[in-house]
C-alpha cells in the first residue's frame, strides 16, 4: 500500500470518529461531495448517495427560496475565501428543522471541508435563558422589593433591582461602584445585628438568614427594611454568592408602633381609672370611719375633766384620725374627686416663693437651683394644690439622690405642644394642643428603669424603704384636675426629669375664673332645736347624734333619702334643719333635697360629703347652710349649724 493510500485511510478513520458531521466536497460550482462521515448522516438523516453534491444537499436542506439564496451566497464566498462559523436552520431528512453550526474551509486547492454541529438544544436553552432573564427583569422592574445578588470573592455587586433607588433614595450605580455603600446606609446601632446574620450564612450555620435594620436616606428619612439572604455555594461548600430580597416595611412598622402605643395608652387609662375608682372608694369609706373616730373622741373629751389621764390618749386618737384624714384627702386628690379653687395664678411666682422652704426639705448633699423662663407664667389653677405638686416633685427628686451630693433644678416656663407631643405624655390622650405653663423638676440621681417608670403614679407604689407612695399619685390627681399632662424622662444612672404642664393663659389676660369658692359665712346664731340626720353609714349617724344631743339638739335619724322623706312627713315639717349626706344608695342627697323643698320651701339643709369634688354640684340658695367635707370635728359641725 502506498503512503498516500495510508494517509487517506488514516484521515477517513479520523473523520469517522469526529463528534460533528463532516463533508468533503470539490470546489466546483455544484460542489461534488467526496465524503461524509457517519455523524453527518446521524444528525441530518442524509447518506452520501442521497446528496451527491453540495448544491443538491442545500436545496433539500433549505426549501425556502430566499433563505436558500442567502445560504448559497455564503457558500460561494466560503469557497473563494477563508471559512467562518455560521448557524443555519437546516431541514433534515425527517422533515425537522434543526439549528446547525457550520464551518467551511479550503482543504487544498480542489477540496472544501465542511463541519456541522447540531446546536439546537444549546440554542433552545439560550432562548429559554433569555426568556427567563427577561421575565426576571420584568418582575424586578415592576415589584417594589429589591432583588440583589452579591458576589463574595471578589466582593462585587452583581445585580440590584431598580426598586433600590425608590427605597434607598440613591442610584443603583453606587453599589456597582462600591458594594460597601450598602452597609454604610444602615443605622449604626443596627449594624452589629446585620453583621451577625451575614456571618451565620457565610460560615455555614444557616443557608437562609432574615434580618431587619433601619437605613437613612440622603434626605435624612429613616426607613425600616426586612431582608432575606440565601447563600449560593460551590461543591466544596464555600459561599460564592449571596442572593436576597429586601423590602421596605416602614409603613407597617409605624402602624404597629402606633397600635402598640394606643394599646399602652388604653391599658394605662384602664389601670388609672381602676385605681382612681379604688382610691376614691377607699377614701370615702375611710372618711366615714374617721367621722366616727373624731366625733366620738370629741364627745368623750368634752365629758372628761381637764385633769383626766384619758384625755392624753383621746387627744392622740384625735390627732391620728386627723392625719388619717390627710391621707384620705391625698387619695381623693389622686382620684380627682377633691374640689379645686381655680383662680388666675403665676406659676413662676408660686415656685419662686417656695424655693426657700424647699431648700430646707431636700437632702443635705442636694443643691437646689431655680431657673425661670420669662417673668410671668399665667394659668388658671388652685395655688394650694400647685404648691403640693412642686413640693412632692422636689421631695421625690431629693429621695432619688440617696443622700449623695447632687443637683435638683426647678424650672418654669411656657411650651407649645402639638398633638403628637401630648399623646406621648401621661394624661395627654385627648388633650387639645396649644400653650402650656410648666414646672419642671430635674435631678442628677440614680434614674429609673422602664419597669419603675410605668408604675410611678400608682397609689402606694414606692421604691423607698420607708414611704407611703402617695406623693406622685397625688401629683397625678392634681394635674388631672387642672386638665394638664405630665412628661417623665429618665434612664438608669442618668437622673430623672419630671415636667407638669397646665393649659396656659395669655400674659395680658386679666379675668379670673373662680371655682366654687366657699361662700361667706353668716353671723353665728343659736343651734337648731330639731335636726334630721340622714346618712347611710350607721357609725356616722351615731356620732352625729351624740355630738348634737350633747349640744342640746333633738335628733332624728334616717339611713337614706326615701326614709328621710318619710320621717319629714311624719314630723309635719317640724325639723329646723336637715343634715344630709350627698352620696347615698337609692335616692342621693341632691334628689332628697329637691323633694324636701317641695314639702317645706323653707327647710334648712347642711350637706356633708366624703368627696369634695361632689360639692361643686350641690344646690345653692337660702335653703343651704353649706357643705361639710368629711371627716369633720364636732366643733366644725356646730359652727356650720350656727350660721343663719
């Protein structure tokens, strides 16, 4: 066998093994086909004898005349020039169209070599990928969430969807230029938590991590972001990329915060209302009990000789009962059931007058300072109760110093409060915005925790070893009675600032709005001879009977309003005076009074009550001698009855 024959057989064997179709043809116009390998037949379905020339094969492979003309033009160019890669749609013997990558080139002066590679599957995959990418782009460009892809090594931003610009307020390009700009937008106090979540994904502790954080936009607005990232790993488990979705949840967060705030306000209001009812009820019952203690002590003292040893004990009992009465009054202040005498006052003047007195009331190591804003802070208020507010706040600040050196600063002034500021304060819900006069007491003491702050104004709650826990509760009651609000700012080891704020008057306003001031006392006269005592408490009735009978009065009793009317009718309007409790079950004192006046237009009535606030609603006129606030002494009772 000649060398040329060996070379030809080797070439054929090589071409037969190639994974692509191979055609060897002459360079003539028709392109006589000299050889096709088995792969050509496999992918096209044409055998050598089926396509003797390239022209014949092309006519079969490209039935579309225009497309055939385009292909033939390329063939003529390939015959005369250097071959190149072109993808054609080829009609195969089975009638199916497939995409082929054709490469044609010269094989010596008289031969052409054409290779065919079926790329239909690859081209279909590329089209599917393009469609998927297009769908992804449409979704990413439409939704308001941020899709992101972050490569780890090297650290580059591979993709960020356009929603980033709307949420972050920055162009997407900043992340392509520098991926670290994403972390730079996160609020500093949230970065540590984000770093921990990121590390969990990178070191394999979690495939998917969720993390929330706040970002600050260039315009200063803060927004809440919820992010979810998933790690993409190689075969060895090393993280190649992080892919995730971030969404703006600012509106939801603000709504949740507002809902929690409203819930807290509702719970606080409910708790305050419950404690108010409890405090008022306790004070009412206590006042009735104290009436018995004080009245009986007075009667017993009057019957004892001046040198009796028992007088000392009774005087101590009376003093203790009077102090208990003060405690009861503080409960009534908290419950808002103690009457306020409202006049125009200057809050700065009230506080200034108290500074010297307060200096003696604070701890030894405390320095008391007074800073006034302007010259006059006008408001409508009860000066006595306002002094109580200042005193209680200063004593509270002094206690917070724990006998250590520190500063207590008193300030007065006027503040403009909007609705949002008011609702953030105690008693602020429902208050109208506007100008408020305030007194502020700030200390450099130990401060307080949030758990302590939420219970500050509860009656009998105290953090002191010894204390009644009524000081701040009384402050709350007085401020509530003045339709004011309270603001408390404190944190552990950073002291506390209490600010009581009250609706302010204009500086030029001259009018005074007096409350129900005590009416002028009439000249004294003899006591009524016949008296009807009406009270639902047996102890109170018995005490009044003893005191009045000892003074020479005839006394009849009734346990409620209906019984009182029956007694009055039975006596034929024969009572000189009726002592009438305002608060009774069934028919109360006001209703009973109206019926008594119908029976006797000249009836004289002395009201009594355990709630000074109720006194504002008592009837007025010639029939009314006045209102006694429980607990009262026998002397106070007789003095009230002696009025004309």
